[in-house]
């Protein structure tokens, strides 16, 4: 039984001419909001800059990408950053004179116990490593 595997699933379909559905919605929303601003604000000095801001934002939503991600992701992250709670905690810890790095190393050397291998144990260990290496087929050098 054969199945067709979809190709190019990362690329959105162009529905409205050269625009995808999302791009069309962003641009249509920007144009619609610009028309509403133009009709309800009678002063051109106020309405034209607002229209330019709305159109720039809708163009950025439709086409601009930051680090390969759509601009809407950046807007969403900024929105959550400004509205989210931020908690900064800093606790100052006073160091006593006994906590110098040299003292800590000396104390660690006192606590650290290094086991010593006798010559016979060392020979047994190397022999077991050699045997295990010869048994393991992945460690052989193939020439």
C-alpha cells in the first residue's frame, strides 16, 4: 500500500495572489483600522501620523521577520514581558576570613583520601582491560 507524503509543509499556501492568509489578514486589518481612523478623526495632523503608524505595524506583522521568526512572536514576547511579574532576589553573603580559597583547598586535601594501588592490582586491572578490549569488536583497528 503506497501513501503520498506531503512535501514542503513549512511553506504556507499563497491564497490571495502573492499573499498568504495571515499576511492578507494583517494587511486588511491595517487598512481597515486606517480607514476608521481617517473617518473618525477629523484633524489631518493627528490622523495621518496615526495611519502611518498603523500601516507600518501591519506591514511589519505581515512581512518582517526577526531571527527567522515572524514579528508577531516578538510582539507576543514583549507583551508578556511587560505584563508579567519579575522577581529579582539578591542576598549578600558575608565571607569570614577563614573562607579563603587556600584554606578550602587545604581542608579538602585533608578530607580527600586517594586509594593506592599495589603493583599486583595494577597488573590485574591492565590485564582485564586488555582482555575486554580484545573481546569487544568495536575497538579493533580495521585496516
